[in-house]
C-alpha cells in the first residue's frame, strides 16, 4: 500500500493512535487525529498540531475529507465516523493493519526476524520465556507489558518502560531499540487483540475465555484472528490446538501451521483424537511434550529451519520426538507449587531433565511453557537450552509469583492481563497454600488501577466475586474508583496498588497470606 500523500483520519489517540498518526505524518501524509474518548491532555494535542502538523479534534469529522480511516478493532462500530465511512464506502484499516503497512516500509528491518504473540492469556509469559530461550543463540529485543528489553546470552537489560501493548506501541518500541543502537536478530512483540501481518512467526496462545469488544458489538476472538488472516506468505503460525476458529482460518496457501496442546485448558476435551505437533499431555500419570522431527535439533544431531537463519544441515537422524514425563505425584506437585522435577525423554529414553524452581505457581505457566518451547525449537534453539531456561525460571512479577512483604507471604497476581477468572484461580491457589502450609488468613487486594487497561475489571463481576468468595478472606481491599460501588463484609478501599498493599500489611499477621490481584500496568 502506498502510504504517501494520502489523507488519513486516525481514530482513538488514547490507545496507540498517537504514534500511528506521527508515523503517517512523517511519511508525507496529511493526518487528522480524533481523540475519541477525550482523554488526551491539551498540551499533547497542541504538540501534535504544532510539531507534527497533525490536526486534532475531540469530535467526529466528515469522512468525505479523507482517503483512509484508521480505527482500533475495539472501537464501537456505532461511532459516527465509522458509520459514515461504511455509508460512503471509505476504506477502514485497523490499527494493526496500518502498523503492519508502516513496518513493511521500514528498511531497517532487513535481515531481522519478528515474532508476534497474541491471545487472551499467557502472552507476556510466553514472549518472555521465548526471548530468554532465543537469547542463548541470538540477540533479541522483547516488547511486552513489562517493558522493552534487550536480551543477549540469557541476560536482559531494560531499554524503556511505560509502553502499552497496543499495535501503535510497536512503532515506539522499534524506534527506542534502534535509538539505543541495537540491531537484534529477533524482535518479539506482545500485541493485544490481533497481529500486524508482518511476523515471521505468529503465536496464538489462547482464544478463551472470549469477551466482547467495541461496546459488545464484536468478539475479541474474531479480532485476534487478524494474526492468522493477515499472516504474510512464507511465515509460520503456532496455534493453540483448542482455537478451532483460528485453525480453520489458517487453512491457506504458503503459511506453515504448527499446533500445540495445553492439556489443562477448557478445550482439552475438544481436541481428543486431533493430531497436534507439540503436546503437553497428562494421562495415566504421565505428561508429555512431543516434538516432530523437523522441529528439533541437538548438539550431536545438527539441523536447522528456515526461520533460524542458520546453515541447512539436514539429517535423517534428526530427533523425532522430545518427551516430558513426570509421575502422578510429581504432576500434582507441579499443578500446585514449584520445586518438582521434570524428565525429558526421546522415544522413551530420557535425554534431558529439569528441576523447577520453587517460588511460583507452575500451573499458571503451563501454556507459556509449551508455546515458548515449541516456538524456540522451531526457531533453531537446542533442546538443552530450552530446558536450561525452564530450570532457572522463577516466574514473572505479577503472574502468580510468590514473595515476602515485611515477613508476610505475598502471592503477586497483579498485571495488565488480570481478569476475574484469574482472580478466582489465584484465590484457589492461595487457599491451597493456606491449607498445605498451615497459614491462618488471606487478605485479598482486588481491583483495577485504570479502567482502560485491557477493558478494565467490571465492578459487577467484582461484586459477584465478593458475594461468592468474600467470606473466604479475612479482609478484602478493593482498588480503584469504580470499585466503590462494590459492597460486602470486611471490605475497605484504596486508590492504587501500593496503597492497597500497605493496608493489607496492616491487616495481616505473620502467618497470613496477602493475595494481590489488581489489573494494572507493571
């Protein structure tokens, strides 16, 4: 697509529209930015006008003035400019699509591979684990809700912090990386609700639980299929075998599709009998990660694939499978705590083993372990390196990581992807920990720091949660202005996560557990 001398209307400056508008203006286009939600500061709008020549408006503009309308997938389809654009037959591009077009025209990406990770759950942990694995062989720039990081030889350094995972933020992440003088072998982007169509490897972690977007006029699962429908020829897609609609959409020429199975998800029963490339199964006390021969190499059996960029050393002796097994006792331990042992076998013969570190809930990372391992093997990483990363992994901050705060046990489940289902699972884990370790009480910190973080945490769902589970906690501290509408026994309120944790420490005794489940950017 020619992105020169066009008239663009970029809708929604709040969720990544600003960098999109700046990039289009820098490419020689006439750009107007529409602050749909009225949340952009006046000084920012003034800067866009004076410094970048972007006309800004807080109200809808006539679409007849524009060649192309750019809008996020989550914008209400009843927004006046979208209604008018459809009536006039104007082209409407999603934020994902326009970012893809901008990246396609960036010559700096020559020779650099990109990975995009989308889905409902496990995006950050999958992307982070994969970056660690790839860094054993390559230089990697990782962009997630945790920040922009540079990975090399198993170590990470922070480049920049504060970006969201909207598609527009990818443009900022790329600029920050290049400004830092980094030219990686791989960019890995965690991206919300879809893909840009530029990825060499696209990873879809999950499509469930599904939820409504665009004022409940569309489903998030349909929007996430952009990763599949816009996949570029010659690229590879790694798709959760339970995502049936994604697999159906992926049946197209010139796209390589690899599947993986997460046995603990709700889709497990749906995939019985399905041939899956990468499998983590439980059955008769065993758990297995099986890997087709074309995806696996070992130090003594060299091999490669087209994404890794390494020399082709095909061999008929390539490994045909990599199995991960535990006995039933070990498996039960892995679902509730870490510190268990996992053995890796090839055709019934153990080739590698891994000991999981304590300090985090392993079951919270089941999808990430499978997806990241499958992706790393596909990209040319040796199995030994994959296992070594899993062995040193200690969980990610805010994702079911166990800590201590002032001598009190803290389960940290506060992150941008936290939802009410995640809060329920975290409470289940805390109750089990309370029983196993003979703890006394649970103090729950629950809510949101910003309602716009990935659709927010609806107060009505929090009210249902409190009604159902509130009595299981000694105290519930609700975070955020919207949570003041929620009521119940033993409830107090706090403005933000730090204040909530401070209050929790005042309520908690030495043998209590503080459970933090707040939707926020970390």
